[in-house]
């Protein structure tokens, strides 16, 4: 069998079977002398970056390649999925390079969230994961808020070197880079061909000045992301589109909340308290008695408790129980990729249920 050719833009091996993945090009393009993948084609002709995803092995290969280069690494994370959008092992590959952390989707945060607390929390989390970012910024790539400031910061911290943008899928990396392209270049033909002849780093290059460039790396699929357990139509329901409206519930002990069919929250022990739910406004929340909760989930998953929808509920992972004794008031129970519930009062025992693999953890309230 003949080896497939490589893309003249990014060097990825061309494949014609998996649209949306690296190196995809339609079969018709194989006749051409110089083959360009769909991702590079769109960037070249429409100045638009298309999200692509990669397998873990390919991604590690790219990260390894980055470790050998010098430059500023810009890591994009989703504020709502900080843990789900973390790249495992990133700290090992950063090497001596500086890393700038940019948290995206700030437009979704309720106004009550304190910016300083958010940034502080992200710094601490990054530290736990072995990284010490040179700075932490928040942006909304979607609305453009903070993007100019982020570009200025990138320009300062890169100290004349190249920039590598990394992120897992769905964090909004493409949206962010598309903003940068629009604001910074305005050029029609921004990728040039064969930057790395003989290599397959699969990077896309966007010039920053005459010598240095910003490189987009493909997004890694992080299997812990809630998003990967849902069908795209269901995903639309859980991805908040607008600023979250906090919903407050006064609960007695032994009451349960269901967030669609995606997650569950049991108030097990403590005085009557209020709990503030921060999830997409379109998601329905159902309150029931703890003693009825198991049966309710069994009988109504996919209908009253949805998403997941009836059609896809059999593929949805089982919910796993995580129990917490919350000693301090104003503590968030965070469901990665979904949102969080603020426990307002101290000394309660609660249990949070999330799909297997999706992280649940405590954090001091951001409000
Ligand atoms: P990528 O996989 O990281 O390249 O992510 P995309 O740029 O394709 O974005 C993933 C999803 O997040 C899309 O549905 C975007 O519309 C959405 N998105 C990206 N940036 C923002 C943002 O700043 N705010 C909000 N609310 N949604 C965003």
C-alpha cells in the first residue's frame, strides 16, 4: 500500500476517512500535486481555524516536540471544566518554557463571582498539577472580552520568542485563535507551506512578526470531560450559552436534587440550609425525597431526568457517589464540565453523584 502523502501546510499525514480529525482531506484532493488538509485549507482561504482532535499518543508526541522548543506556552482552559480541560502530563513537557494560563468562557460566570478569587483558585489548582504559570488571565473568546489584554500579555511574556497554544478539545481554543487572527493579522494568506519539512509536529503557524509565530496545536481529547459522554445534541443543553443564573434551593436533610439526568446531589445531614446551583440555565432541576431518588432515576432517566435523552441514555455512564462532610459555609461542590453547587451553611453532609470518570471536588466559594 502506498503511504499517504502529508499536508503541505502542517505536515500531518493525510487521511480521507475521519472528518474533524487531523490530516483529513476529501478523497478528491488526492489527485492534486500538493495536498493540503481541510484544516489548513480553511485557515488559508477563510482565515478560520477549525477545531481538530487527536489521540493521546499523537498528542504526547506533539508535547514531546514542544519540550524541545523554546517559546511561551499558552494553555487555554475552560473555566467550567478546569480539571476536565487539563492536559495530563503537561508539566513534564513545558521544560524551561514559561506558561501562561488563559481561562476561557468568562462570559458565563454570574456577576457575583469574584475575579480575584477565581484567579487565586486557578493558580492553586495549577500548582497542585505541577505548574507555576507566569500569569493567569480570564477571557471570553466568544464575546472578545479580555482578548486584547491577552494578546498584549502574550506579546510581553513571549520575550520575542515563538508562542505555542495548547488545550484540550472544547475549551474554545479555536474560537480564541480565530479572534487573534482577526484582530492581529487581517491578512488573507497567513499560513505558508512546509514550515517543518520532514517533521510531523502538526502545528499550524500564524506569524506574529517577521521572525516569530504563534503555533496552534491540535486539541487533546480528555476522556474525563463530561462532554465526551454526551451526544452533540445533548451537549448543546449542558453547555451554558448565557451568563448563569444561580438557582437557590432551601433543602431539609434527606432531600435530593437531580440536574437533568446528569448529576445528583443529596443533602444527607444538617440543619435546613440553602444550596445555590450554578449550571446551564436550560437544565431542569428536580427536587425529591432522598428515599425516592434511586427509583426516580431508574424510572425517569431520559424523560423527566434528561439529558441524556432516551435515545442515548444506554450509553451514558452510571453515576458514582462522592460523599463530603462540609465544615465551612460557602463551599462549592464542583462537577467538572457541568457547574457547581454552593453549600451556603457549615456543618452539612452531602453526596454528589457524577458520571463515572467525571471529577467532583470541593473549592472555597468564588462568591
Ligand atoms: P476547541 O475545541 O478548543 O477549539 O473549541 P471551540 O473553539 O471549537 O469551542 C468549543 C465550544 O465552546 C463551542 O461551542 C464554542 O461556541 C464555545 N465557546 C468558545 N469560546 C467561548 C466563550 O468564550 N464563551 C462561551 N460561552 N462559549 C465559548
